[in-house]
């Protein structure tokens, strides 16, 4: 869709937003969403969304023949235009695939303080983490942070008995030996994966780790229960007031899409 929209523009527009994320190599994007372009003339057919933003040279790169917003500019635009729960997983994906950092995107924000949505962008970019390997991992991290629990590390390496890397944990708190693992459908339905998981969990338990395993249904439908499980493992107290203020958005956003 991004390429088709760019061709429609006569190859003159700059591919932006989630379309730029797709061109840059991000996964987990909804192909049914409108393509996003930046050009001076905002007239466009259905399924193409055009912005008339001014771009400086440092905000644009080339992918083949296409002008595309840089990873940092792309993350910034996503952060300011999309709801928090939608934006952060997409930002995480852009950062991960590009090697760009949240600080790079925040530098774009600092250069554009007057643009609409910069307050939202500051919040979203402050919550971003390139360590998330999937949208559910991003959402788990957001859920924990919205309950005012300590920020988790991501992609934690656990060594074997000889000090060589053996396992990676999605996110957690190494100092407490507490980790959260999001298990997609294959972890429950694939016998080979199931056997590997059992062996892995036995090793981690022997090393003193507490592993909190989550399914999509638990993440989507039982956010308070998830937070309480994490808080108990950490010996921490969640901010219930802050958590409840966040729940309406959680239910609204997570019940309109399915993520495996």
C-alpha cells in the first residue's frame, strides 16, 4: 500500500508514519490502514492520508527510489498521532528494526516543539523500548509502568552453569530474579515447543527465577490480575488509582484487535 500511494503521488511525496515504518522493515502493522504520505497538496483518494508537514533534510532518508521519513522522525510522528497503547508497540518495532533509539526520536521532538501532539509524543517516546520483540511484550511493559511498578529490563540474558548465554527472558527485573514471559499460541499448542518450555522453566526455577507466564487472553481481559501477580513477585505496591484511570483505554484498544 505504501508503494502504491507513493506511485500515486507521482513519486514526489515522502512516505511517513506507519507506512514509513513498513518500508523501513517494521512488522505487526495493519495492512488495512490508510497509507500515509507527506506532501504540500493534501487532496488524496480514500485509503491515502496526506499530511503537509515541513521536513528538513535530516528527517528524510531514501529506501530505493522512495523518500521516506527517517526511523527517528517516523517514531516521533507515530508517537504524536496515535493513542498511547497503539503507538508504543509500533514505536518499539521501528526502534528495533532500525537501530534508532528513543533518544534519537526525542531529539526530533525537541526540534519541533510547536507541532501538534508533542505532549503525547513525549509520553510515548519515554515509554518506548527497542527490546520488545512483539506488540504483546510492549503492552505487558506498558501495563506494568501504568501501575507505577519499577520499569523492567528487556531481553534479559540468563547464562548456563558455565557463564555462556543460554536463555533470554522477554522482560523482568534481574535484581529480583523476576521475569514476565508472554506465550503466544505456539507455546500452548506445539508439543515440541511445550517440551522446550518445560525444560527452560525447570532450569530457571533452579536458578531462583520467578517466571510470570501470560497468554493473550490474560493480558487482554485480566490486566489487574496481571499487575497484582507482578507486584506480589516484586514485593511492590501498584498504584491502583493510576491503574483504574488507564483501564478504559486498555479495554477499548485491546478488544478491537487480536495479537498472537
